[in-house]
C-alpha cells in the first residue's frame, strides 16, 4: 500500500512538473493533456486519474509558481534595512520574477484568463498579496508609517503593483520597464514614510 501511494505521488509530481514547463513555454491554450502526459512520460489516462481537467492542473501549477515567487520576494525583502525598503525590494523582485519566462506567462498572462480574475486574486492574496499588508503593519508598528488602518493602503499599493507587473510583463524591454516602475513605486512608498 505504501509503495502504491509513493508511485501515485511520483506520477502526480511528474505531471505537475511537465505541466509547469509546458504552460510556461507554450501557454495554457497551446498545451494539451496529451502534451502533459508525454512530458510526464505517463499515459493520458494517468493524467485524468489524478486531475479532473487541464484547468485543475493549471490551478495547481499556478499555486506552486505563486508560492515560489512569494518565497523569492520574501528573501529579497529581508535584505532591506527596514520594512518600507523591504516592500520596495520585494516589489522589485516581484517585477523581475514576473517579467520573464515561464513565471510571466503563468502568473500574469494565463493566470487571470484561465482562473478568472476573482480566483486569481484569491490565490495571489495567499501569497504575494498577503505579504504587503503584513509588511505595512510592521512599518506602522515601528513608527515608519503613521498609525492608520493598513488594509486600504495595502489594497491601493497592491493595485499599483499588479498594474505595473502587467506592464513590465508585456514590455518589449522588461528590464528597463522594471527599473522605471520600481523607481516610481519607491517614490510612492516614500510618501508614506514618517519624517525623522
């Protein structure tokens, strides 16, 4: 029984790995369940044994990629000198990660379309979206930002970050666009910083 569960988990992991690569390279529309099965080196029936649909596979891929982005953003933010600089550094990392390769396609291009805007936001709010309110709360508690409700500011900043990330992802020169939007976001954050 344990060996069967282990084989099942190995098959499932291979399917997710193949799907992540294919969705990242080809996009959701150009990837079929047949492609995923071939990439995972399993029969198509094995894919359907583990997943009800290609959409279900994509949601798990999106969740995993979102988790990885949030982890990298956290690492970038921890290098900063204070919570506000941490938000700026984390946001720059988010722009960088979401402006290239498979992450760009999965998170910003196909994610909102395949999952729908509401589901995309729900998943994002568990990962990157949860980080900004927490970091702002730290900034308020340390006196870097005036004492005020964090939720409205966090939502407005998240809207700005999401829009900027979409622009960076579709830019013909992502590196330059990332720098511009990262600088603009830092200036926006500096307006929140308490003098002193």
